[in-house]
C-alpha cells in the first residue's frame, strides 16, 4: 500500500532552518505531484508548497522566499527546505501526493497523506 513518511521536524529558534523529508513507497513516485501542507490546532490545513512531476513549483504565501521544495525521484523523496523560520511557522507539516495538481494547490487536498511531523519555532 502507499506510504508517505515525513521526517526532519523538531524544535528550532526563530531565524533557523530545517529540512523536512517525505519518503514515499507503494506508488510510482515520479508520476505524482508532491505537496507540503501544515496545520495548527483550530485552523484549517494550509498549502505550503508543491512540485509537479515536471519539476514546476508552486508556493503558498506563507513560505514564498523562505521555503524551497525539491524532489529526488530516484529516492522517491520530496524535501522542504525551510529558512528564516518564524514562530508562526509552528505547525504539524504533512506531505501529500496526488495525480491532480489542482487538488493539491487549489483544493488543499491529496490522494495520499503522511502522518505529519511537528515543527516548533521558538522566539
């Protein structure tokens, strides 16, 4: 079955950096749009970044200029490099996979989800 496993979250001071990873299995990774989302308690899930199968990227407003999404199809892994982190970036970060880019970018949804990784940014 499909599995998405995130890693790389943790506690970091404001201004610091983290790199999240999401390792996929059970799907033809190179065919999928991969996205990163985040969610805090009481708030709706927020789109962070996505990369199409062709390497085209899209970013939500929160991460533009600070976050970079990349993927390694040989390793079936998508990454999110987060720089200049702010306390408001504190959230559980999820990766998602979909064959439909509209679903990820415009519908905040995915065909498959990881379990999430906590990112906490202290002030």
